[in-house]
C-alpha cells in the first residue's frame, strides 16, 4: 500500500494517494488492537460480526485455527433485516460450499441467530463432529467478537467513503459532459495488438462507478485488413461498436430507456480519430441520437466529445476525470490480458501443428485436457491415450515430438 501511495503521488493522483494513506492508517490502528489469545487454542473456531448503516451491512468473519488467525473474509449484505438474521444468512451461504474440514467446531456470533440450532445440526452432520454456535457476553471470546466488530466497522466506514467518492465522481462527470441524467452504466472500449497481429478489443462496464465484471466482454477483430496483420484501430473500434449494438438495429423494438443493457455513456480509449470512427458507425446505425459517446486521450488525459474539435477544459484531479481514467485503465488492462492469452494460445498451437497427424480439432482437445503445453510435454504415452481422439499411434507421435531422445 505504501508503494501504491507513493506511485499515486508521483503521478499527481493526490486523491488516490490520500485514500491509500487513510487505508494504511486504519490498518495500523486495527493491528494495534488485534491481539487476543485464547487458552483453548486447539479448537477450530470462526467468529463473525457486522456493522451496519441504513442501506447495507459489512460483515467480517475471522477463521482461527490452532490459536492463529488464518483467514479473514468480508461480506456485504442488505441491512433491511435483523442483525442476527443477516449473520445467519451469511453463515448459511458461506458454509454451503465449504468442505467438512473447513467447518469449525465452534462459531462465535455477535448476535443470537434466529435458527442457530438448525444450522448447528446441519453443520454437525456434514462435519461428523459436534458444532457449537454461541454469542459470548464476557471474557476472551467476547473480546474476540469485539475485535471482529471493529474490523467490520472500519470496512463499513471505508465502503461508505468509497461510495460517497463514487457518487461525487458520477455527479462531476455528468456536469463535465452536460449529461441530462447521472450515468449509472458506463462502458469503456480499447483495442490491443502488436503491429496488427492478434488484434482484440475489450468492453468493460462500470455500474454506479464500480467495475461490473459480469458484464465484461472481449472481441476478436474480424476485419480482413486487420486479420492480415495491418493495424487499424479506427476500423477495429468501428467493428466492435457495430457488433455490440447490432441487436438494436436488427430489432428496433428493443427498449433503450430503462434497459439495464443500454449504456448511459460510452468511453473510447483514444483521441479525435478514434471518436470519429465510432461516431460514423453509430450514425449509420441510427443510434447516435440515443447514445452519449466520448473519448479519453492517453497523453494529456484529454476528453473529446462529438462535434467539438478541441478537448474539454478539465483538470486531472477532478473526480469525474479520474472516474474516466479508471474506466480507461481497466479497459486497457482487460484488452492487454486477452491479447496476451491469444498470443500464448497461438504459440502453443504453432508448436502442436508440427506434430504429424495432429489436426486443429485435436490440438484444441489436447490443450483443453492438459491446460498447458508444459503439461503436454510432461505427459506419458499412457496419459496421452486417455485424451478423447488420441489413439496409441498418435500418442506415440506426440510423445516422441517432445522427447526425441526416446524415438
């Protein structure tokens, strides 16, 4: 965190640096308090507590094994329920996927659970040993719960500050761009390639100022000029935008108002040229009037909007500008990660293509089975024959390719 704070300060991201500084101070304060020893340190124990605002609750679960804190899990839940009911629901969901060895023999809770006996019986059946759930009121176990509660309170305060900052950033961005409403869903797009090869694009989504990774998408560029190895970011962006919004032209009845799939703002990583290419394709699709689009140039963090030859007058430290930068950086990261994956897969396939009798379909099956070229190289002939479509003869060819000394 200290390194991140210094890097942010060096980049004149003073708001980010201040936020990290506050995190460091909070962690130091917590570490000073978190010294609770239990005499029965052979007991496997979980301790759970929450801190709540009017909207949501932050829950912390400490996992203590052999007297040592080995894990700390964080959850966020709707606060519109009794504290005990919230804790019960979190514990049920947490232990639902846990292995028997992960279930402790004792669970300390901040508030009485409404159905503690039922939960204890279910966990006891799965673990094969007695599981106790109790809400300690005094002595060391109560001190442990207090410590967990302090952690939950700190996380709640941090989450509230982050939420306030996001709200401020969204409001500031709406002001900068003169948007009619606050942009809840913002999409960011970027292109990644090396001298035109393996060109890909990313689509990342922020909802209420935060990454919504379940909505992320990546695209392989299909433009013949680009796939031939000639880089063309303008054509690539136009293709991606066309593919993203094609369904709205194919079915004009699809709603664009109160539709969670329709973005309130689209941000393109680039300058005037990239923005112009996107505007052109949206005009052809008759979507430009309903879609707000901007671009963010890398060098000076300049924001360009349609119809203006000059960038907007903004300051780097403005919350709205920083929100766009986070979106742009995330789009870049996601695009680069996918591009590297594509290059790696291509290199793997190029090696496998040298093996006689191993076609493209079987290459994919082989890679899906072993996950990496190294594991294929380490596989025995018997292990290779266990792969669907790989017979003894082909297994020998594959093995001999990676072990020429054995052939």
